[in-house]
């Protein structure tokens, strides 16, 4: 079997799948915590704790690895970025200051850059499964 690019349909389907997984992981790790901590000096932090964000990032590595090792780089990068961006927008859109869009933009740019780099490294370090490109590979020809 040949080692090549996955079929275009698989490439396209990986984008909404990874977006859905990213959205679900955001909801699991960050979506339930809407409480801000008020400190004695009046400053506030939150609503998320560092362990929640670290947990989200670490669990996102599994689907990104799955996609990138199969050469589904658009799904890994665009799907993860889209899912996290939509989740951040939905989660933060009730902010009265309007500054939530700055945070959403940062999530979008940061997740795009990080997943692109991580996906490139994973794709370079893994061979990936063989890809069937058509009838010529079924007959044993490469």
C-alpha cells in the first residue's frame, strides 16, 4: 500500500469532527466554571484555574495526535481552532465590556499557531497508517 495523502472527503470530514471534539472538551474542562474569585484587595481572578486549562490542553493532544498522525492536518489545525474559538465566544459573550472579543481573538490565534506546530511535529515524527488511494493500490501496485 502507498503512503500518501488521505482522500479529500476524509480531510474535510476531519474538520467538523475535531471542532466538535474541541468544543466538547472545552465544555468538560472550562464550561462548568463561571465563578470568579474575589481577593481581599478587591481584585478578581478566574473563572478558570490553571489545572483546568492544563487539563484541556493535555486532553486536546489526543485528538490532535490522532489526526496529525494520519496526515489530517487541516482537521487537526482548523477543526481544533474553530472548536475552541466558538467555545470561547459562546462562553465569554455575556461580558458587558465587549473586551471578550480580544480574548476570543487570542484563543483563535494561539490555538491556530500551537496546533499547527504540534501537528507538523507529530506528522514528521510518525509514519502514519498506509492510505489507499484507489484501485491501483488494491492490485498491489504503488
